[in-house]
């Protein structure tokens, strides 16, 4: 899978990132998302594969989406049978977030990126468009911290695993009303909190890299992004757990203001989820034998630079992680749209 699709999935996230970056700082998150979706779809439909979107985006706010169940790849073209045999193409499941952190892109803030994960058919959990309680931590703490424990307990375990003082730990938490008690607890135990407004995929992945000064992600975010994070953490050997959240009183968002706990439980049951309180481990969210993760920075972040435009083109930085080759690659690419006078490597 990696040898067949590796370079092409890099180009998919690169094209989405470049499209969104042209709208960076213009205050229109839906348009930044729309152009990323279009660019991602257009590039995916040139790949010789039979792809199926199992994690889409945009359903919560009616933004444009690559919808769940959508088929992508060269086989979707009307004349596909004239130049290929669709039955012989590789079948893959795809999780996408063409513009992760739409607000970050719209307002020129750090951490927005184009993201996707792929696996063989059935290799990614088809997460409902719900919220998810998440816990991400470095590989040294894998299987030792646990989402069912309190933040205090997990931070004590994490400090021991990393051989760090409590006040050296940094926990990323999304700035939401529902996290007020969590933030207070983290601070009371002596650890530090880095608040983010959006983009918890980047925060989860950063836990697995030394030198990022990110030691854990805690709190509640979107479930689809949880699956994408799990795919990356499976490749990296990091710790990730997720648990669906269905009670509007816990989520505390205006989108769920008119929903009920009972109604959400009924929705989960209709989706085939019989244990709504189940804690999902990394290997359950990304169960595939082969998992590839790719991301490209839209705005500058902890792991990647954002898109930089110059006369005649653009420069991108991407991250590609594979369970197949057991590699983590940072890819620096110059895209020459027109013939530039000189390649600017600043």
C-alpha cells in the first residue's frame, strides 16, 4: 500500500493545504474548508484505487464535506473502465479532515493542517459524528495511563514514565467551558496547561515526538478527529484512547442545545454501537494491518511549517507516517506553478 499510494497521499494533503492557505487570515472558515475539500477530492480521484470515505468532515456545521460513504479514486470517473479494471484496484478506507482547524486558518493562527489517514478496507473505525473524550500520551506511557483514571492519577503516572517533575509536564486542553474542572485539576496537581481553540489532532500527535514540549492531550473533542489521531498514534507507537460522549450536559455546546441524552443514545444504537460507554484503544480505532497517515501544514505549527507562497509557486512541509515501513518522514516540497525567477528557500 505504501509503495503504491505513499507519494500520492502526500500530494493529496499538499493540494488541500495550498488551497486553504490562499484564504488564510481572510476570516471565512467555510470557504477555507470548501476549497480544501475540492482540492483533496480532485487529487484523490486521480489515484488508481477504490477508496471509501469512512471519516468525513463538515456535518456538524453544514460546511462542505467529503461525506461518509463517498467513493473516491480513478474508478469514480465515468470512463474508468476504458483505461482500468476497477475490480483490480486496491480497496482502502480513508479518514479525512481537509482543513483541520478551520478557525485557525481563517484567523491566521498556528496549527491548521490538511490531514488524512488510510488503511485497508475495514481498517478504520467508522466513528459517528459525536464527541469523544480523549487521552493521548507518549510511547513511554502507553498502556500505563488510562482514560478511566483521573487527570491527577494519569499525570502522576506520566511524570514517573517520563522521569520528569510534575511542573515540567505540559497538557494540551481545548479551551471550552466543559473543561473548566479539568483545567483546574491539572493546575492543582502542579502540571502546566496549554490551551488551544481548535486542532486537537496536531496536539495528540505532538505527544509522540520528543522536543515538542507536549506531554499529554486531555479533554473532549470531535470523535472523527479522534480516529485520525489514533491512526497516527498507532504508527508512532504512542498512547491514545477515546470514549464517546453522548450527554449534551457534558458537551456544553450550542450545536447540541436541542438534543437529549436519550435521543443521542438512540442514534448510537441505530449506528450499531451497543456499548456507548466503551473505551476504544488505539488498535480498535485504527485496526488495519497497514495504516498510513499524512498531514500538511496550512499555518505554522509545532511539527510543520505552514504554506509559504513565492513568485511562481509555493513551499509546503508535510508529515507522513507508516506502519508498513515503520518510518516518519518530513517532506519539504516546492510547487512550481509558473517558472520562478529563483527558488526561494527561506
